[in-house]
C-alpha cells in the first residue's frame, strides 16, 4: 500500500475569505458554499488566518436576530444544533455593523503542512489542535485544504 501524503488527500480548489469582508458577506459565503470555515488570505493567497461559523457564533457585537433565509435556517437548525449550546445558537447573527470584518473575528493561529507531510502526521496535528481543517501551503501560499471529511475518506478507503 502506498504511503499517503497531504498532496494525495487535499482538496486543491480552496475557497478563501478576505479579511476586509463584513460579517454578513462572510455568512453568505459560507452558507452558499456549504462550508463551515475558510482560510483568510491576502491578494497573493498568502495565508494569515482562518475563519469559521464558530467565529461568527461567538462574535458578540452583532444584534440578536433570527435567521432569515431557509438555507441558513436549515443549516442552523440541523448542523449547528449538534455542535453548540442553545445559548450560543440564539446569538447567531448574519447582519450587523459593517465595520466589523473577518479580520476582527478570525483566528490568527494557522495549522498548515507542506504537500509531503504524511497523513498520519496530518491526523496527529488535527487531533492535537482539535481542529476540523488544516491547510497545505507552499511558500506561505495556500495550495490545498484537508478537512476531517477528507481524513474520514482515507480511513474508508483503507
């Protein structure tokens, strides 16, 4: 059996968030693409943070309001309800002060590996960091993403 490395399991088409996006734009981006988080990059795709639905849920400067679209409501109800307490869910908002941006709520801690990292090491980093995604980089630029779903596919295919 071939020893798998990050390049073998990563997704190359990485959707990225921009640091200057207002939070309603971020929420729309995540929900429209059916993803729970994304890297934050500059114009040259250099990685400098990560942002997720968790960051949105934990952000407390937006007014409390109910989700307005069915897509958001369904995601909120069935996915987030499994991961968060009702108090956190009640504070989930998608609109608010346009001066609050992705950069204000993103996590600057980045978990990344190079393309030649073994999947065993990827799994070790993800479990130790208790993270759902890490990035494959080359010269500081995002080349791919590995999610927990990607790792489950590796296990499935053993």
